[in-house]
C-alpha cells in the first residue's frame, strides 16, 4: 500500500509539473497572439493614413461628403475651362466625361498642368466646387527625353 501511495504522489507531482508547463506555454502563446494583433492593428492604421485615394467626379456626385473633410478629386481638365486671374487664382473644371466639378486654386500650377491632361486636386468642397490647396498634374507613361539632349535618339 505504501508503494501505491508513493506512486500516486509521484504521478500527482508529474501531473502538476505538466500542468505548469502547459500553463506557461498557454500564457506565452496568448501573449504572442496579443502582440501579433496589436502589431497588425498599428500597421493597418499607419497604412490607412498614408493611402492617398481620390474620387472621380462621378463618384463624388453619388456621395454626400462633409465640407470639413479634405478630399482629392481626379480626372481630366476640361477643354476651354481654365480661367486665370491676376491674383494667381485659377478656375478650371475636372471631368471624367460623365460628370464634372468646378475647382478654384490659388497658387502656381505644376508645369505639366494643361487642358485635356490628367490632374488630381486636393482640398475642401465649398458650394458644389472644390477649393483646392494642392494640384498634381499627371503625365503619361511614355518618357521622352528633351530634344537636343545627348540621350535623344
């Protein structure tokens, strides 16, 4: 009988040791899983702030956007729509050939800005027009070196 008691005590100690190992392993895996979740959340939040998406005029017409929200609108500068004033104000229309939006910008426009060319304007909606504080001109993918350079063929 003493042998059985000794054997049971040994099995109980072994069982407690195994439970302790399992508990530590579970604790470690739980902390590791929590760290992965927190890291994923922080990465997604950082990426969300750095992604610069823009609306087309058609998408903008379908949505209600607060005039306090900064937005970006992309499309083509409509032919004949560019009007410049003496105070560096420029008025133009961005279109996607279905809808259009008026844009007012004060400042110097990029060199590639011209009618019929792609553009992205960022700013705030004011009375069905975009008050832009940033204008980016798109260019086509066909690079051509300046004429007269040694790289021109």
